[in-house]
């Protein structure tokens, strides 16, 4: 193993102990490269100061000096009590005018009884607002950290020398010797991984690859860890904290052993279990927030996110400043996210969201590249497309009017531009791209499971299980009279009868069905609008609109549809909230899953219903000239453009996708920015700029916007709906992944900026995965296969062209399907209609004499029907049935083929990487050895002390 460029192999360890404890020759030991300058066993704040921090000594005198310097500075930064020593772990806010005084007093008295320290201060801007500052001392933190199974860094040991001190050198094992790297030994808690010795041939290849990489420029997307140290936490052994085994953990400073996020989580855990009134249900901070006893509750940000000094020369002021500079700043939009730092500051739940968003964005790169290639393929082959050539040259083919009365006859060549645009999206590479995207969705989900497993291992979430959740207060209030024993806790709890639960679920399902009907009604209204306005635009006085009446109809209909979508989303949120509360879920997670499913279903149907109509129904059931199908026997159903319906589907997807993403980005960032700007403006007017800058941290954070009431729901929902747009109709719009990629690059920094600068600091919560959203993603992946099969077979002209090339074209029976085989396709796909057979209400006002100088006798329309003088006028031709059979066969073959590929990929890709599985097994073994060695060392020390003091006991162990 080669040393990094920052250091070199200095010397071999030649001490006697190192030689006598050599491992087996077929095993190599590798220490992961340290990513920071110092060990994370020290407090998080010390990691951020710029300078030479290589020492990790526990020198008591040095700690005392630091401890003396800190309080004077802390008194002015708003993060500590007035004494400058007790750090503020949580903030409660209430108004003195609030009548719930007695409940607050009981609650605060019980808080003190739990051991939390409290301090109150009035607001500088409003004397009615009171801030309650809470601090958890070491004894309380240790007690509840043990109850909550908080995992903390564990003492290392030397696996090759059980009796040696627990100091591991940053080294590698080479040719039977330990080789020290960088010439410096340091106390380390890095995880040790064993890898079997590889063959010499593989080692030579790796050396050549490493040498080649040395010639390449440094990866620009990696964060600069020399100027921004400690962006990621080092891998280290952790174990559930235990006060009885406190000597097993590395504690340099009790005040900073638990980081700020963990301290806030412990305090919140206590607040959720403190009573405010007598009675078993009168408990918890959430209920006091819901009844208005407290106005807000939040942990503090770690100071300002801006600094007068450069972070590269003076270091970061705090973790918030570091996050802003290396994550939320627009200048680092192309760099990887510091996920470990995000997790350290915001918790695992938010860290997992950004990990998933970053993974999804990274996986969009190949999809966007292939989609762009398909589009460019259409551009390069445009001049060679026989179909578009025939459309552009068809000046003698007169098409029938596309609406009643006011729509005129038109030459087929007038739709030349639309035929060329259609070819950009509907070409020979479309089928390949549809198959690729179906496989891509599966690969994305399967590799995300592997990525999630690695993150869960790195963040100590493998063995973490959610606590037994508390029952929702609403559930308790509703069913407090009927109780039964909880099979897990053995305590009585409220119980909901099966019949009551079923009846509520039926009512909720009926409400969901009713709202879906409302969506269908809205789509029906859009259809009527399109039918009515196409005639209106055809009679418009402006020639530009009159000549492009169908495009104008589609564009305005899409914009109106978008406005209806946004209005209905507001209604759906209220309905989903009402139906979810009607169901009376037992726990918060059940409530969240039920609400998530309803909101996704409503918004998915709302967003995609018009798209489904255009893709699969527009122009499919219109009848034919002389016998049109009509709505309510009045309005003639809309037809597709002579160049096909795919152009309408592309417009629908492009406009909706761009407008939706723009609106979401504005509401996510623009709305909080405007609110915070207005608050700052009022403060400047009332108190001036100088007074505002001197506000304490709790005052500044209180003036920020609170996080959404539903947590990360809006963020996930936006991305899941985008994933649906990217996969479900991607065969009709290959540029969708590219638009999604560009949006997500902005989205990551928008969300980061919002979390760091515009929102109060959310509580650091733990989670193992993305929850119910993964199942929704799998469902979208399955639906995308079906919809893309139908888009290719029904919406596009891929199948009719294929049937013509092999059965009816110049190359029929020859097994060829090139452009030369498509000669005459346009004429073969159009049927003939006798103008005199028009219905009275459909007969156009123009007789078509402007084309040939005499009234038209015949016009053409898109369909496979017999001519008017055949034995069965306007009956379906044999070619129609061939095309229909080919479409059905393609759908069946495409779906089965893609589903087989998806299942094969799912089977071949394991959910857990093999090296991770080996690391987990090795870690479990080493932790057991570490605990045994640490206990043995402690007992041996006690034994020596007893012998030294002249005391002896019988039956001692060991």
C-alpha cells in the first residue's frame, strides 16, 4: 500500500514487541486515511479552530487554561448562560400574557426535578416574550444517554499486543514490518480492516493505476480538506454509552464529550416525558406547544453563518459557518456534500435526505447524458428522415379541418415544423432510451440500498432501532375509556376496536376516491376548454394565432392546468389532513405514513392526470369526418395534429416540469427570504442596525422561520414527483432527466441555504432509511415500465412505421427497415374523405377553393380506413388491424423483457456490499476484544493498587 502524497514512509517499527507480535503472512492490515487533522474524540468546537491541532494529549493543565479563557468570550456570543460556562442546549419561548401559567410552572418545576438547569430572559424587542434557556449537566446527560443507547467513541486497543498501551500508529504492514507514515504516532480510534493478500499481478496493476492517477489533475469536486479541515468524522469504534463502563470511552472534556446535536436530542427526550398536570395523559412538550402554553421550542444555531475573516486563513467560526462555506454557498455548487458534517449538525434524518438527494442527482448524470444523446441523434438525422421529408413536400395533400366550421382546410406541408420537432423526440433511439430508463430506475434503487447500508454503518445506524413510540394525544383522548395491555411494554394503553378502525378506513378511502373524481372533473374541464377554444382561436383575427390555433390551445390549456394543479394542491393538503385525523392513527409514524401516502396519491394524480389524457386518450376516440364522436352530443372531441400527438405530450411535460420546479424553488427559498427580510426590516426601523447586530443568538433564531410542520415531507414529495416525471413519460420527452439534473443541482444548494440560514435549527433526529418513500419509488419504477410501453406503442408512430416498413413499404418481405423503406409512408397513413359527406354542424365555412381554384371534393385525415366508394365506406383496413396487433404484441414483449431485466438486476446486486459485510463482522469481533482488554486492564490496575497498599483478597479474578 502506497503512502499518500502528504507524507512518506519514515521508519520501520523495530521494537521487540512489534516483532514478537507479527500477524500471519497472508493478512495485510490497512488503516483508513485520516481525513482530518485531529481526532474527533475532542469536542466539536475545538475541531473548527484553525492552526496546529495535531496534539491529542489529555494534559490537564492545557485543558484548565482553555477552560479559563472560554467563559469571557462565551458571555457575549449568546450560546451560554450568564456565567459563560453552561451551554444552552434548548430554548423554550412563551408569552407572559398567555393564560396557561399554571401548566408552565408545573412543567418547569418538573424540569428542574429532572436535573436540567434553567435561566429566563425577556426579549429585547418585545417584553411580553420570555425565553427559557435549558442546560443539561453531565450527570443528566450520562443518565439519559445510557437510557437512549446513544453510541459514543470507544477506547481502542492493540489487537497484536494485548499488554501494550492502547496506542495505534498510522501505518501499514509491509514485508513483515509495521511502517509508520508521516513519521508521527498518534492516539487513534480509526477502524482497522483486514484484507487478504492479493496476488502480485493485481498489486502491480494497482500500482500502475495509482501512478497514472498521479498524472491526472486533482478531482475538482472533492472538498479541500487542507484549508477546510475535519469536514467528515473519522471512522471510529462506538458502543452504547454506559456509566458503569465509563472508563471504556474516550473522554477528554466532559463538557464537550456529547456534541451539541446529541445534547439537544437528550434534552428534547426529557421534555417529552415531563408532566405538566396531574394525570397520566398530561405529559410532554408537544402537547404544551399544541395548546399554546409555549409558542416555540428549538435548539440554537451555533452562532452566525458569516464571518469577516476568510475561512481559508482564519478557520471556521463554528459548524454553522463551516456548513455555509463548504455546503450552502453557491461557490461550491459543483463539489460533493460534506454529509458527515450535515449529520453532525442536523442529525441522521436530515443527513439521509441529503445523502439520497445527492445520490439521486449523481445517478441522473448518465440518464441526462443518454437523453441528450437521443435528442441530438434526432437533430443529426433530421435531414435524413423520410417521413418528415414527405410531410414537408406534401403540398398537394389537403387535410380535413380539425374543428367544426371555423377551422379551414390546410396543406399537410403546413405542419412541416411540427413533423421535424416530433422527430427530435420520436426517433429510432426512443425505444432504447425507454428500456435504459426502466433499467436505470432499478439500478438507482438497488445501488441506493447499498449506499444506504454504507451510510448506516458509518453513522452507527445498523443496530439502531426506533424506540417504542408514544401514543398520539388525540388517540388517547378519543379511546381513553377502552384499554388493553401493550404486548411489548406490558402497560395498559387505549385501544381502538377493529370495527371502528375499519369504518374509519372505509370513510377515508371514500374521501380519497371522491378527491380523485374531483381531479378527473378538472381534467374534463380542461378537455372542454381545449375543444371550445380551438374553434375560437381558428377564427381569431390575428393571423399568428389563427394559423397556429392548435398549438395556442395546447399552450394555454397547459398553463391553466398548472394553475388548477397549484390551487387543488392547497385543497388536497387540507383534505388529506382531515382524512388522516379521521382515521385516528395510533402513533406519530403511523400518522406520518398515512398522511404521506394520501398526499402523494392526490398530488401524483393531480399532476399527471392531464398528461395521461394527452398520452393515451387525445385523438384516440374522435371518430372520423362525417361521424365525429361528441361530448354531450355537442362538442367534437379534439384531434391530434397532422404530425401526431407526441408534440402535445412534449409541450405538456416541458411546461409543467419547468413551471413546477420554478414555483417550488420560489416557495422553498423565496418565501422564507421575504419573511425574514420583512422581520429584519422592522427590527432595523425600530432598533437600528447596531442594536440588531447585538441581539443574542436565541433572539436571532426566534426571528427565523420554523421548519415545516411536516418535517421533510415537502422536500421528499417534490423530488418523488420529479422522479415520476423523469421516468413515467420519458419516452416522449428524453430531455426530462437533463431538466431534473439541472434543477437538482440548484435544489441541493437551495435546501442547504434554507436549512443553514433561513430556518431555525431543527431537532437532530435519527432514522435508518428514507421510510415509506422507498416503496413509493419502487411503485413508480414499475408504473414507468407500463406507461413507456404504451407511449411507444400507442402515442408515438414507432409501431405504424415498423409495420409499414416490413409489410407494406418498398422493402416488404425483405427484412429491412431503413429510411428507404419508408417511402410512401405518409400517404399510406392517411385516409380519404368525401367533402360532401360532412355533417351540417361540421361543414367548414370555406370550400377549399383557395388551393386549386375550385371547391375541394376530397380531403385527407389520419387513420386507416377504406375510401368513401368502397363496399364498406370508412371501414377499418387490414393495415389497421396489423398495426393494432403489433402494438399489443410490442406492449407485452416490452413489459416482460424489461421486467425480467429489472428482476435480474435486483437479484444480481446484493443489498449489502461484501466488503461492508466483512467489515461489520470484523468490527463486532474487535469490539468484543476491546471490551475484554479494557476490562482486563482495569482489573489488573486495581490488583496492583491493592498489592501496593498491602491489601489482598482471595479468589480474585483474573
